[in-house]
C-alpha cells in the first residue's frame, strides 16, 4: 500500500498560469514549480536542519543555471517545513525573478496547506 501523497495546485497571474506538482514519500518530497506547461527547471536539493544541532539548512543546485536563488530558497524552506529531504524544480520564463519567486512561494504554501489538510 502506497503512502505517497500527490498534490497539484495552479494560480493565474497576469494571464500566465503557474503550477505546482508535489509528491511526498516517506523520507523525501519533490516539488515541480512551472510557468506554463509542466517542465523540469533548475533543480535544487535540500536537507532539513538536524534537531539539536545549530547551523543552516544544507542545499545545492543539481541541474540548471537559471533561477538558482529561487530554487535553493524554496528547497530549503520546503525541507524545513516537512522535515524531509526536498527536491525542488523551478521553471519560469518571467524576466522578473522576484515576481515569479513570490508566486512560487504562494503555490508552495498552498500545497503545504493542502498536505496538512489530508493528514
């Protein structure tokens, strides 16, 4: 029996559709964030902070060179929230990284809220 959670969310901003596709496994989660059609983008991995040990959340870029800051920050935030390894893919054509990042953060919060509803 599979305990994998699957969640999809979308939001429209200025005529563009942004989507989130989330998969959660026992020990990790994957979040694909895309503008327009679902696509693989800059991929970041993050591990959550260990309890009782100070320091920062560890993250790294695995693939891509666009939207690096957004991918790392979103992966770090997600891994801290769920307490698991997080892979986050960010794909956008929007020139304003900050605008896209805010939209993707909003989508991630919607996914997390929906995940918590299901638990």
